[in-house]
C-alpha cells in the first residue's frame, strides 16, 4: 500500500542505486540522528542538525513499514511487509 502522506519540502537524497519512497522515520534517543526506512528495505542514517546523509544499510528484502527504538534506546525494532 502506498503511503498516505507526502513531503512538502525536499531536504536531501541518499545515494542509493534504486529510488524508493520513505515509509517510516524515527529519531535516535539522543536526538542527534534520524533514521529513515524505505520501500526498498533500506535504512538511511541522517545527521540531525544539518540533515546530511551518513550511511545506508540494506536491512530487509521487502518494504520496511515501521521502525521504533525501545524505551531504553538499546534496540531498534523494525517491521516489513
């Protein structure tokens, strides 16, 4: 299912081989970085102050639908299609 919202301002683009939409995002518990999850199953890590791209990780084989840090911030939980 496609996302039910859309971007109102383009901030940056990760240097991925495939173009895909962002399905989920979350801030690190310390607030210094943002993690986005894409339709291609990738996690993209962004710097929190300047929103500069840091790294990309192939995390799932199917689209990532949700990501969330645990209360202690020690673990990241993600779910795919």
